[in-house]
C-alpha cells in the first residue's frame, strides 16, 4: 500500500501552500487545486484517498465540485471534508446532503487539527 493521497482544493494561495506543506510533512502525497474546474481536472487523474474542499471558489463553487464528484461512480467513494469559512447550519447541511463526510470551519481549527482530521479520515479508508 503506497502513500495516502490528498487533493486540497483552496483558492487562497497562502493557505493552500501552507496546508500542502503541513500535509506533506505528515507523510501524505498532495495535489493542490486553486479552483473548482482545476479540482475536477485533477481528481480523476490523481485519484486521491481524501479531498479537502473549500466551498467559496472563483469559478465552479465547492458545492458543484462535490456534486460532480459524488455523481461519478469512479469518484463517489472518495471521502470529502469541506474546509470553509461558511459557518451557517444551512451551509453545513447542504454540504453533508451532497455527500461531504465532515465540515470544518477554517477559523475554528489550526492547520495541525486539519491535518489530523485528514489523517484520521484516511485511517478509515
């Protein structure tokens, strides 16, 4: 069994690069996407073991990305953790309704906590 793979979808360059470094430091293989279209291009080729998905993206929003992934039989088993600054119950319910297994409000968690949540999810894969 090889390295576990994470697809990180985050439009904020600083956060994307910083979190990618933390994930790499935790022994995970990381691909990063800067928007929804980019994420959908990468996901089929990379076949990640878990996806960390922002909802507010410049083109295709995270909800659309999540819906596309979950309706694709080759991708729909990949666990998706939403990582967003949206913190309303409606946002959380919508994401979970589309198939997200977890919802983390960025401002409530440290980078290490996000990495640990991804690792614990990977332990269940």
